[in-house]
């Protein structure tokens, strides 16, 4: 028991994840976002690569532990990036795309899950954004260069800081 106390919460989490074979970087940010899993073209995107994509700006108002977060975020639609990575689907299976989920993980291990159906323009058309700027200024680098923003959410629970990976399942 004393061993576990000395590890602290972060140490216990890392130990647990390593037993499961997971790798989590606890760095304050990542130099690239990987897109992998059920995709035909895995991607690795730097901040510069994100900025070469078509930019979208979304005004959001999200509830947080500290009150309301009202800001204007600029970045790339998650759907745009998934189109480039090409989600694998089974030909001939009606709406096969809907069986997939998107797992967005931050460099601190924080994770949020979206369904592909909620962001696909043919279905939910939620404009989930991989944001790199807030109110016209770059995001604070200490928390990573990109953040997931889901403008239709009421709270900021899925606003993942320091995105390290996006995995399609």
C-alpha cells in the first residue's frame, strides 16, 4: 500500500495503463497529432499542417468548472481531417460509416469520444473543430497546440487539450 501512495494519482494511472499495454505521454503538449485506427491513410499533423487546411471559426459558449467559457475558436473541422484519412467502410453495407467512433486523446491521457454519425454532414453535422487559435490568438503552447471543440456541447467535457491522437474505431 505504501508503494501506491508514493506513486500518486498520475503514477498509478501510468502503471495501470502500462499493464494494459497502453502508451500515454504525460508531456505538456505534442508536436504532432496522429490519426490512426480504421483509416486507409494514417496521418501525422503538425501545427503548420493544420494551418494549411481550410480554416473554420466557431463561436462557443461552454459551461466549465470555473463558469462559462465564451470564445471564438479557429481551426480545422474534424470531418475534413477524417476525409483525408479516409475512414474504412464495408462496401454494400448500408450506412456502414455510422458504426465508427472517434477517440480523441490529449497528451495528458484525457479522452473524449464522438460518433462518426454526429460529425458526418449527411447525419448529425456537428462541426467538431480541431482548434489551434482562441479569439484570434494561438492556444497556450504549454497545453498543446490543438484542442477539440464541439460547439454543440453544453459543457466543455469533450474539449480535449493538447491533442496527441485521434483514433477511429
